[in-house]
C-alpha cells in the first residue's frame, strides 16, 4: 500500500504599493500583513515624490494604511475600504 503525501502550495504574490507625497520625510506601509508595525516596511522615495514598497504576500485579504510622518493616510488609488476601531477607514487589498 502506498501513501500519497500532498503538499499544499501556498501561493504568494509580489504587490507594489505606491503613495505620492513629495513633502513627506518618511512614509511606511503598515497593515494587517505586518501586524501594523510601522518600522517593518519603510517605503522608498523616487525623484518625483512617489514612495513605493514591494512586499510578497500570501493569498488573502489584508487591511493597510500609509504612515507619513505621524499621519495615518488612506491609499487614494484604492477605493476599497473598511471601517476600523478608531472611527476611520483602512484600505483593503485582496491577494489572489
């Protein structure tokens, strides 16, 4: 008798987040995928004032925001939002 061992493949996808803020001194990508840790995903600023960060995420639905200096900001390019416990909204991304 043979036993089949199935390996579940976890699909991961690279996602590029972008945020335009020419005057910001620092921007971080913060969300449920990094336990809302503002130090884990600092973004990099290009010459045109656009900040970006590429992260590899497992399939799933995640909430996120940008932290520019000390201001929590939504992604103006993503209209998918959900209310949070602070009375504001977080953006949602669905990774398939």
